[in-house]
C-alpha cells in the first residue's frame, strides 16, 4: 500500500468568464500570488480545459456565455468532485450564488472583485485541501497499522492450524497433500460463490482441519487397508463430533469456522448424512463446500484400500449427487472453479507442509484478484 502523495506546490486555477478585463485582472493577481492560472471565455472552453488539465480550483462566472454559470459549476462538481468551484456573480445574481453553495461551490465573489477577498477565498480552499490531505495521511497510517495487525493475527492462525495438523499427520489419518488440496479447493469454490477475500482466506485455513477429530480414532480403524465393518464405520464417524469438541469454544474466527466444518462436512443436502442428519440450509455453508471438495479429492487420489477413480467417473458421481449429497449452488460453483481445482489436484501427497505458500502461483493470483 503506497503512501499518499503530498499536494502540489503550486495550485492550478481556471478563470472562466467572458469578461476579458475581469479575466485578465484575476489571472494577474493569481500569477503574482504563485498560483498557476489559465483563462477560458466560454463554458465549453472551460470544460474542455478542465478535462485536459483537471484544475484544483475553477472560478466560474454565473454570466458566462453559451451556458448558465450555475450549470457549469454543477457539471464540474459532478464530474470532478475534488475540484473546488468559486462563483463570480453580479449583485442581482446573489440568489443563484447561494444555490451554487448548496450544490457544493466553495463560495462566491460579487463583481467588481476585490483582490484581498479573492485571495482569502483561495486560501480557504487551500486550507481545506491541506486538511483533507492530513486526513488522508492519518487514514493511510491507520490502515497500515490495521494491515500489520491483520498479518500478525493471520500468522498466529496459521501456526495454530499447522500445530493441529501435524498432530493429525502423526496419526497417519490423512496425507499432507489431501489436507492442503482441500483447503485450496475450498477457497476456490468460496471465491466462485462470491465470498469476500477475508472469508476466502478463512476457509482456506479452516477447511484443512476438517478431519482433525480423526486423532481420537484408533489406529487399527484409521489405518485399515480394507473396507471397514459396520461397527468400525460407526466408530470412524465419531471423528466429526470429536473434531467439533476439540475446536469448540474458541474466539478465533478461523477455529469457529473449522469447528463447523469438522462437525458437519459429512452431512448431506437431503438429510441422510451424519452426525446430526442436518439438511439443506441448516448445514453451514463452509461445511457444504468442504463436503463436496473432500469427496472430489478423496476419489481422485489413491487410498490404501483402493486406487483413484478417473476424473470423468468422479465428476459423474458428483453430478449424480447434486440435490441429494451436495448443495446444488455449491456444486455449480465447484464446476465453475473446476479448472483451477484441477490444477490444485496436482499438489502431491508427499510435498512439504507449508500453509502460507502452498498455492501454485497462478492460483494465488486468482484468489487475490
């Protein structure tokens, strides 16, 4: 985030009036006071110059030819809101000058113009600009502090996730690659759904803890090479409740989302999943995303008890599960993001474990867009 630039040393002023003596007199005063003045004798010429140069201040005559001065003031304020407008008026047009103030003009000068009054108005404009610049600087410095604190908090979240997942990996319940791929792919689906950048980053971390409850499952079941018996499957399903209990009670947004995901990512859209048999919108959206991404990644990669299915087979299974196993809206977002998810699927099961930089460069750019 670049620091805002300071204001220019000299202020550019456009004097728009058809009265040549008035225009030249004001230009002379401004040049002597170290402004950069330029003149225009019609409203059209003034607008053309403003579009080319964008003056800091426009002095607009209410009686300028080819257009009412009030219209000129209104258009400049509409198209160039940072440009200050100062009206020139005769005594008879004071009512219109007041309307110009209501429309956002800096002030008005009654002809014949007095030099001291003109410079006083311009100094007030410059003071306003200085105040706005100071506010911009303060806002920039505050945002820098906020960004730094956000980075520190995110770093702490990542460390928490790393520690939890390393414990799970010691249990050999999941591969490194699967954990990473589920996080990255969930982020891509969330982005496809229109989630904010902050929430996309949150689910990328939280989704990696989807099976953290497997730490409480006996190794004999967790590492069994063949199919589980009905009793073993019931024990295995306990990992959803175990994971939720492990993650519950935290004030951290990433752990709160991780708790929902761990608890409900095996629920089905039609209510036939586990552990709570929730259905449809009662299932947290983050869990609905991970439910699909987890199945896709598990089926497209080898497991101890079976080889990977082909990509076409897996996509057909997912398509068949829309409206029963999977949330239709999430499924459509998944298919929209599929090319990027397929790139993520190339992350290997033996690749080094690192949360901060696990995204391939192209996917990082897509998530940051």
